[in-house]
C-alpha cells in the first residue's frame, strides 16, 4: 500500500494503483473518456489531467501515472479545469452536435462532461467530418464523425475479444477508427466495442430510435443462454425489453457480454411468442383457456402410469424442483433433461471421480492459473465470455494455453497457444495416454498413490502408452509426452471442457479421464487448479443439483424416447426442450413424438416439438419471472422479473404449482418458498436465501472426494472413403432458443458444414455450395464453409437449426461417418 | 488502349504471385517484431502492398488484418496501390516554390495526364509533390527514382518524360 494526499485528503492505495484508481477507490472522481477499468491504461484523451506537487505542478494524466508514496495531488484546480475545458472544446470542434437524434444522448460521456464543465461556447472553429456511416450490418452502426479517438473499441476488441476488428487508420487530423482496408465492419459482433464507446460512434442498431436512455427502466438480471452465468441489465420500456445496458460493475466479467447476451434478447418480446394455451381439436391446435388446458393435462397425468417428463435446463432451480415434485405427485420416476447424456460428465463422471456432480473449480480460477488445458477449441463458441477470460489470462497474465481438440479454433491463435489436433473420437485415449505419460515420467503427485483406484488405473493405463495412442490419434508420442510434462510440471493448471447436447463424446468416461489428470498431479483444491466442466445451458448445473435426471428405477431420456415409440410411455410432458431438433436421431425422436398418445409441451414458442403436441402451454421467459440459476461454476444467482408476463403466458413455476394443486398435492406458494425448501434439502445450497444471494450470487459449496477411475476409451473407428462429422455449437448460438435472437441469427443465420481447404479442393467444393451430407441414419442439405481450422477428413456442423436439422444424419455418436455430395 | 479500358486496367489489381510473399515471410517468421521488415520487403518486391499479400501476412504472422492496415496507413513509405516504374517527385517546398515549382508541377500534370499521388495506367509513372528534398540550392528540384534534376524548367520536364518513356518497363 502507498500513502498519498489527494485534494488535501490523506488516502492509501494498493501498490500498483494509478492515480486515477487511487482517487476512485477513495471516492474522488476524476473525469475520463478513454479509460476503462477492464483495459490497459492508454492516456489518449487528456481529460484526467491532475497536478502533482512533486512534479512542479505539471499536469499529468491520472490514468497512466502510478500512485507513489507521498504524492500530493490536486484533481481540480482552476488551471486543471481550464485545461479540461479546452480538451472538450477541441473534441467538440469536429464532433457533430446531433445529440437530439443520437441514441447515446443521456448516456454519453462527452455530452455529460461538456455539461459538467459548462462548455457553452467554443473558441475554435473547424469543419466537421463528413465520413460515410457504416450501416452494412444490422447490429452495430459505426458513425466515425462522432468519434473522439479514445481507441477503446480497438483495445477491447484486441485485449478481451482478441478479434482485432479495429485500428487507427491514417495519421494526424485524418486519423479515424476503422477496419482493414477501411471496409465495413465484419466481425463476431459481440458488441463489446458498443458497450465501451463513450460517444455515439458505435451504436446497437436493434435499439436505434427505440427509447431515450433516461426513459428506460434498468433491471438487473442473469443471462438465460449459456451456463457462464453472466449478469445482464435489461433496458425496459412499455413492458418491452428493448436493449441490454452495459454496466462495468456487474458480475465477474465486469459487464462484458457476448453477442447472444447483448443482441439476443429479442425472443422475450418476439411476436412469435405463445400467448394462450393451445389444445388439439380435430387434429388442429386451437386456443383455449388455462382451465381447460390444465384439466386435460391433469386428466392425463393422474395415476402416473406411463407418464414421463423431459425438461430444459433453462428453467429455474425452483421450477425444476417443482417439476420433479409434480412427477413425484403423479408417481412417475421417468424424468430427465438434455437427452439424458449431455449431463453424464457431471452426474456420472464427476460423481464417481470427485464424489460430487459439480466442477471443483470456478471461472475465477482461469486468471489465477499458470496453465490452461482446454479440451475442444469449441469452448470459445459454447461459452464466449469464458473465452474472453481465457484471452485475458493468456494475453495479460502470461498464462500458458494448451489446446487438445479435433479442430483448431480462435483460441489456437492466442500468443503461445499450443494446439494438438487429434483425430475425432480419440480424445479419451489421448487423455489416458497423457495420464500414462505422467505416471511413466514419475510426474505424478505423491498424494496420488493413496487415492482409491490408483492401482486399478495404473493397470488399466498399461495399454495407453503414448506410442500406442499416437497411431490412432494422429498425434506423435512426443507431442503427448510434452503435453503431459507441460501440464504436470505447471505449478497451477486448470482443465476446461464443454459439455452439451452436441458434445456426445464428452461423456462420463471422458470426464473421469480428465479428472484423473487433475487427481494424479495433485492439481485439485487449490486456487487456479482443478477442472471446469462447462455445461451448455444457463441452469444445467442447477438441473443436476436439483436432481432432475433419471433416478434409480426411472427411465432416462433415451429410454423415454424409445418408450414413447414402443407404447411404454403414453403421456410425455416436455417443458422447454425441443427434441425434434436438438436430440440426436431425428427419425427416432419423430417416431416417439408421433406415437406417444398424449404430448404436452410448455414453451415460449410453437417449436418443432410443440407443433406436434396435443396440449401446448405458453410459458414465459426469464425476464418475466423470478428465481435462481446456477452457473457452470456453481454460482447461484437470483433474478427478478423485468417485465409483466406476455399475453396469458405463465411461468413454469405457476404451471407446475397449478398442476400439483389440481392433483391434490402441496406446492410451495412462491419461488422464494421453493428456494427455502431447496436450501434445506440440498447441502451445497445450505444457508442461501434470495436476500443473501444479492447481486453477487453465492457459490454452492463443493466437497471433493477424489477417486481414480479407469476410463473406457472407445475403439478407434474409421470408415474408408468417408469423412468424420463432428457436431458442435456455432459461435453465439445456444440450444435452439438462439434462433429467436437477432444477434446470433445475423452472425450465423443457418446450418452449415465446415470442411478443410484440402478436402474442398479434392472434392471440388467452394464456399456456399449446397452439399448433401449423408450418413447411415439419413441425409441433410447444408451449405459448405471452407475453413483453415479444419483438419483434412473432418467435418464440423452446428446443431441448432430447425430448418436444417442435423439430427437427420447424427444419431448421437461422438463421430458420424458421412459422405459429401454436391 | 482506350481510356475506358486503361481505366479498368488501372483499377483491377494485377495478378499477384504469392510465392514471393511466402518467401519473405519464411525469412522473417521467427524474428520478434517482424511486421515492419516483412511489409518493407513485400513492398520492395511488389512495389506496393497488394490486398492479398496483406491478408497472407496477417494469416501467417498471426497479426490482425486491421492492425496491418493501421501500420500501412500510418507510414508514408507504404503504398496500397500499384506504383509506376518511375516515381517522379517534384519539390514544392519554399525555395522551389519561389523558383517556380508550381509551373513544373502543372507541366508534369499536363504531360502525364495524372495528378498528385497518381499513377499512369501503363504503370510507367507515378507523380508526387513533396515538401522538401533537401537540396534547396538546386531549386526548383525534381527526382525520378534516385536521379536528381536541378534547376528544372518546362523544357526539362519534356526531356525527362521523353527520356523515361524510352526506358524499358521491367
């Protein structure tokens, strides 16, 4: 700590603080335009000038100057105020004063500072710029006439997003912010640049002319797409969520969001939302009242024989618990989520390896680690804000990055990143070989021998010598050994991998194989160490914590689907899932949905699944209800409604509570009461309440009891003349809900099949060619995307799109062997 | 060549042999801070930085394409359009101005049919006005590539153009 004097006030500040940070921490406001707490100091705007007595009263920028012992600083002498006023006069020289039509009005740093410093006249005169405004994309408008050249857009795009869309073009008075060759913006459209722009140069187009800043009600919430658990602020007017508002003080991510978080909210007020219950009459779904719809459902559920339920892990913890209670009330043990396998890494893998169905590590460990081992570069696509954390760790903190993946990706481009590209489906064998190398090279931690299962594992790994695995994985033995040594010798190391519907290969065996590495090397239970399993949906971890998966004696999702087809299941209640698109094997799912006697669906939209239902219940979005979500790193977060419910829609909580009541059961009166029951019944949640969660949320406790498990690796497969198709997530899509978000649908509007340049040349395929992808299961037509990142012989396709259902060719295998035809 | 065809030829980026750029990148790939030397060598090779070369450098050096464009536009030494075989520079600094540089410039414009910082469609000449060439005693001054021509006159402009029109393009 250093002691200094700011404006005659004795203050202390951390050793590495700048004058600006020292002042801010002590409640003294220094104006800034180009500074952002998430970015490296830049010192471009000269708004933060202060006087330091020891520097002979010279005016120096507070944002770049370190605070040192004994400094005597004055932040607002008449001279400084004069200097700041001139900075503003000079900025306003070229800035168009079009505030009445600028969406930034009210939230504009330049406007606010001009007001604060009373710059009501300008001593200088110059021409305004007349640069073309970039309207080329529907998400981000770029009006460089308003730019003050703070460089924040270029810096955030480089430092955090690591895309690098912007640069300073030209020099001197002609300088402007732009993209390569001064072209229109063409990037990932995460909108980070929009969030930090201090003026109206970068604006969110979906919000353009929708509302003035001061007319918005700002409601804090939690993002309902992926499991990262990002905090959001929703901008609401007239019961519509019109935008997301940037708040740099929100969440571990400092308000940083991805495209779907920032530009994907349109599903909330979509005109495609269901507004009334529907029942099938004479083969057609017709609107009805809740009474009739609920009576039909109760009639089907009563007795509980041959009843099954599938739920989306997008629902709140309270709703999942209530849905489970509903199934218990009707006496059916048949319920599950995420096709039954997408959570197995947690519910089976971690359950036996760590003695808990949760990740031992948190997202906060990423920046505290020395080495990250990321399995599948898709981690950036599935959880982009975690991807930003990885970027920050590697670029700012020098954390080493090792990637083990079946394709390259954006993370492979980070400085010093080592990417090992293995053949699809060989990941468990490779991880076993890494474990074997660790044992052979005597790099295992001393504690490992005492862990249960050590001897069995040692024996089971005998067949996984790096040399033996090298042949089937496409890697060299030396590469495997090097990765093993890098990982084992790092002081702190963290393993990260995604799970989800599209990542069938990341199953319980895979999870145990990964867990073994951490247990063998003692990289557990310490800061910056461990394993982070990133589940797909916003409340995937919650669904596991609430136990919403097949109990002993109950059918899992796969058996429920088959049971529908065979007649063993006669009533299927699907809450929020869209198996017709998202579950593997389209034909199998369709057979089930077609055969089942009664299909009940509650959803926001008439999805491909809901369209086939006998009763459709209009559910409401996260913005219309309260409850808790649990993120991939066990952070339990509470959120409140931001708007009133759309139409007659009800929260799933209300739907399940009404059904339980009609069935003669007891349901908690409110989500708060349900949460109280959860905290009483779930040890990890003990002591939590809505009040205690506050805005920060709280981490569910985790107790790790490590055990070494010998994981089974699938036999190496191959099919001569065929290509290996791997399914996954497209950037900024998540499940099938992101199809209703404007942002994700602009960045990636439709399904595609990605292939290497080599395969494209060999097969005579060019970008956007319409290809028929055929497997043993079926075929689907997809546009070609030729890319640098794919290895030869491997294809990638995202699974989110109802218009081109990939599950017509994909039956849930980690690797599907297909042919490509034009 | 009709004007329209010539115009089109000048606007179309000529076919670029990327193997030359690959060789340059190979030479510097492991050197820290290699962007400037690579760009300079590429400009020496091609006479300017073609878009495809900038993209290739971005891809192989793992530098953002935007960043390369920022560097290219920051430094006056880089050019983004094909340049003529012969670069004519005429000084318009104070001494040359007083000695009649504007007339020299006008004559070049007139005879070459191009303006400042432009290139003839046959890629023979590029013309540039420059602030000072550092030889004020020889004002008004012109340079063609590395050759210096002092005490310029309208007559000399014609001689220079005739002379360089006869030289081979390659």
